[in-house]
């Protein structure tokens, strides 16, 4: 069978089936795919969470949402959904599929999906021999021989077929209308362009990645006592109870935007902030993409998701049980975050915020 060449592929599917942050960490590799061919069309097959990022990633032409049954975030469904996705992919006549995974995931289910859809070229990392499921197999060596940053892992994957991006930053484009709307919202609350805005995002999908509520409150109270900072908390609708608890404990005048912003507006708020403080979750990678200085309260569940190419401070308490890869702390203490002192968080914020104020992205 004569296969087409990757260099001639004009219609390429990228597959990344987990969350927002994971999709953002693939964007330099997606850029490499887009830039490697004149007139190339690039689509993304992803989860509902990942699909939310697609409108803000300029390198993408289309997004397809698929609740893959082998992914943790997907709810049970009938096989009809999977058969319909095969037909949908087949109808689009993709020339090739690049399957992005973390090293703890298998690419083979997605490879089978693309194989059944008749996509002739299929590239992925794989631990075992995929035989006909992949046309381009990159042997999986993580984590036994090395552990790469997630961004580097995906860049290395596409570099194997000769593709390199012109730039290596993450992609997240903040629409002008969202920027103007958030500026107006800030102005209504008396928040002006010269104020030092500290945007805090206390939520995370995995309990093991959440800095304790009591410690968030201590950080906010201590930062407020220092003066000169406007503190804004963000989150999804379901984070409102968490944020209300933090506000009750800290008893400082802070603003909550939980449940009030779409993803573009959250990007605008991040862009207008002096510094972002976040657990290891999607908004931390948004801050890295946008270029806002970042303090990451980094649970030691995974080693490869640290801030990428942004002025940042990575804070944690070292523990012997690190790199557990668990959504819930298997030891029951969550000490990699629970023993991170609020004073250290405040110090990191103060180190980053003054440098940024003179350079704020207000338009």
C-alpha cells in the first residue's frame, strides 16, 4: 500500500482528548503542524473541556467534540456514538492524524478510531508495537528513561516527521471584545489600569491539586495587610461555594467573578492582571500562554506540567510520595500543598507583581 507523504498532507487531524490545560500545552506542536504546509487545514478532536479552548487557538480551523469512552472525564454512552464519530471523521477525508497523549495514556484507542475512519497517516507515541494502527510509531520511553515537559513531549513527536514551529509559546488569543468588556466590568467596580491586580484561581478538577481553603484565606489576608493589591477570585459556577468559604475566612475586601466569565473573558482578566495565582489547572496554562506572571501552587502529582516560558514561581512542599499521578491524595494528607506556607506564596506574589505593573497589557 502506497501511503501519502506527511509533507503533502493538507488536511490534518490533531487528537487530544483530555482537558483545557492539556490542549494548551499541545499548541506549539499544533503550530508546527499548521506552519509546515501552505494552506494546511488543522482540526482538533477533543473533550468538551478541550473544545472550549479552540476558539482562542488561531492555529485551529475546526474543533470536534468527542466523549471518548477510554477517557476518565467521559460519561458512559452507547457504542452508536463511537460509530458515528468514525463516520464523521471518515467523511472529512483527513490525510493524517497526530495523536497527542501524556506518557500515562495509551494512544491505541484513538489510533483505532482513526484507522477505522480511513485516515491514511497516523502518528503517536506508543509503548507496545501498534502494528497497523500507526503508520509512524514513536517508541514510548517515558517515564522509565526520561520525563519531559508536556510541551516538549508533543514538540518532539511532530519533530520526528520534520516539523518545527517558528515560535514555542503556548497559544491563547484574547478577543478584543472580551478585553473591553472585562475592562468595563473592572471600571464599574473601581478597578483602574494602574492597580496591582492579583487574580487568584483556587479551584481544580482534582482534589489533590487544590491548595487548602484555610491557606488561601491566609494568603489573601496577609496580602491585603501589606496594602496596594486588588484581589480578584475566579472560578466556574461550581466553585462559588469554595470561593464563598475563602471570603468568609479571610474577611478581606475581595472580588469574586466565579461563574461570571466565559473562557475568553477569563483570558482577558488574566491579561489585565499583574500576577496570577493558581493551582496546577487550566488557567495556569492560560496565564503562561497570555504572558502574565504566574505563581503556581504545584501539587506534586505530576512532574511535567510546570509553567511554560513565562515569568513564574513554582511553589510546593517536597514529599517522599511525590509524582503519585493521583486525583485524590493516596496518603490522605496532601502535604505537597498543605505544608506550603502562605508566607512563601505572598513573597512570590510580591516578587512578581511590581515588575509587571509598569508593563500591564491594558488597551
